[in-house]
C-alpha cells in the first residue's frame, strides 16, 4: 500500500448526502476479486450524465473528493474503496462516513477526513466556484488548508494514522512479523508434527 503523508491536489466537489456504496460501484461490477480495474465503473450510473462533476475536465486528475454527510452508507462492499482508489482518489472529506466504509477505505490506502458540516460546505462551494481549486492535506500534521485562507485541523484514529503513514494494509502489518511467524511455525512443526508419536 502506498504511504499517505501529504497531498496537494485539485478537489472534486460532490455535494450529495447519503452517497451509498451501490452508487459508488454498482452491483453488476462485483464479480471479480481483484482490487484493480474498478475505477472506470466508479459512479457508473451518475457518469451517464455529461454534467456530473467527475465528467468535468476541470476535475481531471483530482485525488481529493469532498462529499456531504453519510458518505459510503449502504452495503458493506469493499469494492467501493477499491473503485475510489483505482480511479485516483487518495482522500475523501465529508461531515460523516458509514462505519464499514470507513474501515474499508482506511485498509485500502484512502484517508477519510471528517470535518464539521459548515467547513465541508465552504470547501464544496470553493471547489465549485474556483477553477483549479486545490487543497493540501497533511496526515503528518493532521491539517487541511487552501490558498484562500482556509485551514482546519482534523483527528484520526492513531492506529489507522500509523498504517496510512507507513503504507500498511492488513497483509503488510502481518508481514512485519514474518521472521517471528516463521520461527514459531518451525518450532511448532518440530514439536507437534515432526516429533515421533509414542
């Protein structure tokens, strides 16, 4: 997993509440188990509308998505996080997130930032108003700022922060103990599997 430390990017505004996982990645695209290849199907139904935000050239290459409250609600599909990451989003900012989506996103390298609704609305308005509107998100300092005087602090679970800073998913965390696991397996086999039975 790619470490997340500091990111400056154009911002995509998605001024919609209760964006559920079926809108993020519709069910017909859940037939594979790979983590890649889902970006082209992100917000598939909404992207049929040429005016949909992600379709606008001004937001091309954006790595920061801002949405209204309760982002990622609905079913617990991990594919929603895979689709966002595969499309290029490294950070989503919203007033609130669904719990399971929150967990899935963090485990897949996406920083979720929770800010008060009024601050999120300010960012949504600026992203819609200003061409090439950018934010700098620092996980190291737990801050967000723009070039127009906006600055905010956010907090994140210390363990999730550590994993994102170090680029560690569940497998990466386990592999940090590979030597100890190998040693345990060796002595366990010698004691319980390879020893002669009475």
